[in-house]
C-alpha cells in the first residue's frame, strides 16, 4: 500500500533576532530543514543555499535504498555550493548550516542529518527522536558524563561539532527508517528543543492537524523565552490523498532570498510571527555566534595541507642544501693511504651522501712524522679555510724536515784516507851516475759526506726528543 504525506511548515524569526537564518521545505516526497549560522547575513545564505540544492530530491522516481545515495549526493552538492559562495565573497568565511532531511517514497523514509536540528516521529502516542545531535553536550551524554536532563540546561548546549560548512569531511548521518500510516513526523530547528521539553513537544504532537501543530510548537518556544529563530515542519503519514494538497511549501530565509524556483512548484511566502522581528535587540553574547566555537570552518583543507606539506618539504630541502653547501666550504687535513692529504668537506657521511672528498694529496708521507703529529693527522686536523689547511701541511712538512735533519737515517759514510809515506825507490841514474829520489806528494784528505735537508724558509729548530716515532 502506498502512503502519502499531509504536511505544513512554519518559521518565526523569534523575539530577539533581527533576521531569520532558518530555512525549510515540505513537499510530497521530501521534508527538509536547515538552520544557518555565521553572522553578517551569512547564516541565511547558507541555509537557503542548502535548501535550494537539496529540495530537488522531491522526486517520486527515487525510492528504496536509492534514497540514501541520493541524499548523500545532494548534501555533498550543497556543501560544494557553500564553498563556492565563500569563494565568491570571503566575508562569508565561517558560515554554515545544519541539514535534516526525510525523503519519502510511499513506503519508507530515508534520513540525512548533520548538526543539531532534530527529526522526531510520533507513533502510538510516543515521541521518538530519529536524529542524533552533533553537539558538545550530546557527546557528554553519550560518554555518560552528564544526564539528558542536565544537557537540557547545560551552558554549552549550543556548541555544535558537525555542520555543513564547505569542508570535504562534512558527511551526514544516513539511515533508512520504516514508516506506517498514523505516524506523525517533525523536523525542527534548535530554537524549539533548546527551550521546550520533549514532554511538551509530545503533548502538542498528540492532537490537531499539521497546520495547528506547527503554530502551537512555535508558540511554546516563544513563550519559553527562545532567543533563536524557530522553524517546524510537521507531516502526517496517511493512506488517503493529503488534505493540504501536494503543493510544496518553502519558508524562512530560503523563501525570502529565493530568486525563482529550483524545485517543483513555486515557493510560498515565509510565514512570520507578527512584529517580533524588528522590536528586540540582540544580546551582547549571542548563542548563535557561539555555535562554531569548537570547530571554526576551514575551506579546502586538503589543498592547505598539501601547501603546508610542500612548504615544510621545501624548508627541509633548503636546509639540507644549505647545510651541504656549507660542508663543501670546510677543509681538514687527514691521511689518504700513506700520505698526508687536504680534504674538502666535513668528517663523517650520511646514508647515500658523501660529505668529504680528497682535495689535494701531498707528497709528505705519514711515516715521516713523529708520533704526536702522526696521531693528529690520523685523527684529522680541522682548518678554518683552504689557506689554513695549506698552513697546517707546511708546518707538518717543516716538522718532518727538521726531524730528518736531527735524526738522519743511517747510511754508509766514506772513511777519510791518510797517505802512507812512500819509500824512495832508486831510479835509473843519469849518465853522470848520481842517484835521484822523487819527493813525496803532500797527503790529501777526502771529507766525509752526510745527507742533510735545508729548509726553504727559516724556522725554529725541532727538539730531537720530539721526533720519536719517525719511521
């Protein structure tokens, strides 16, 4: 058996606020309510935009589980629309809207919910809350930290945690619900349940027509001192054609700001309470201004995250590059095999990155240095710059030369020769017959030679005791 809806919608600006940020829509296949927020006329823009997009689901061709997919897609498109509106006017940054929608195919209901507006069902005289508040206070109730009664008077009951705000992660709760003839459905903004108890709401829902019920509920909210906009949509599930007909009803900010219809039928004029809108003054601390306090909205967070990541990687990469460039301007003196060498860079290596290379290999052998100097070179001697490295090498060369001079390497030394006296030998006498003797040559001495190294520049002599270990 196919059922139908007999519905009524009403919105009131309230006794305090000057503008109505609520929007609502009621049609044969869709009940929809959005409560805008953000200030500076952005709240009504947000709720009206959400309703204008989602109201297109008032379509008899969508049924069954397809309603859930359709609702999710419509909420996503409404979210994108809010993001576009902020891009068009940056002063709207921070605006958002709740969304509570019931889609009806004649046999079942599809629920989409985001925020703190509510959906109720009255069945067999009992009132059931179909939606779950996305508020700070409700999270305390869920955790068992406060009771439902305490939540009703909690000072932070207006703090909302999830809302339609243009963020990619603004996903609604989605659920399929059963429905039967005699059920009465209610969608309302928080201006009603924040000031009117469930018992009073249930009593008002128990009797009357949808038209009389919306009037009575809003009256209760205003009499209870509600300082917020109050909007209600009531629908009866019936087996006969609806008494009120099938003309859609559009109320609140969506009706005031609409410039032509985007759904089925022409929008109706918003129903307003007599003269409440202009006589009051907003309080200094408006609860509507605080609703975003726990979660200020951000636009395109994935783009911002990528940009932040790129900046961080750039800073890290730049820091690594400058650090590497700095290392390549450093010099130290060390060993390259058996020889002293000047290295460019710093000691140590990183995985996949060499921080030092041989800049100049010297002719000075490490073994020609005394023990102390050799240990210094093997442990690397830091230099302020290339000239300093050359100065260190020159000093090491001087030390090696001095040690070679005072402690030469033993080598064969020619011994001096002493001439032996020669014995005069007789020679053939000249014809006169007298013997002649050859006078001896003076003795010659060959000096001993020893290797020595003459330093190219004057320097302080090295103490022989400092040359231990020269090999």
